[in-house]
C-alpha cells in the first residue's frame, strides 16, 4: 500500500464524514443563530434555551436525511470493499 493510496482513502473518508455530518451541523448552526438573535432582541440570557430547540431540530434533520445518509455510507462501503484487491497489491 503506497502513501498515495492511503492519502486517497483518507481523503475519501473525510469527504464522506463531511457529507454525512454536514446537514446536521448546518441545521444546528442555523437554529443556534436564530435563537441567539431572539435572545439578543428579548434580552433573555438563559443558556439552557438553546439546547432543546437545537436537539429537536437536529433529530428532525436526522430523520429527514437518514435515507440519503444511508445511501452515502453504503456507497462508500461498497467502493471500499470492491477496491480491496487494489489495496492489497
């Protein structure tokens, strides 16, 4: 296994991780900004207010994007298994 091959596999892993975790992170960021904006307008400085809406939004996002996440992970695993003969040379 060459260094170039390891680098290619690592790049594919990082790309897959970013694709799978991206939607949840983006939803969490947007909900956090919206709640922070609401807190700045109303001057309510309660730290626990941000947790429940973020958790609900992330769970809803996971529920909605789960079929897509599954297809991305299955495709990645399939490519990894199919390329095992190339990796062991």
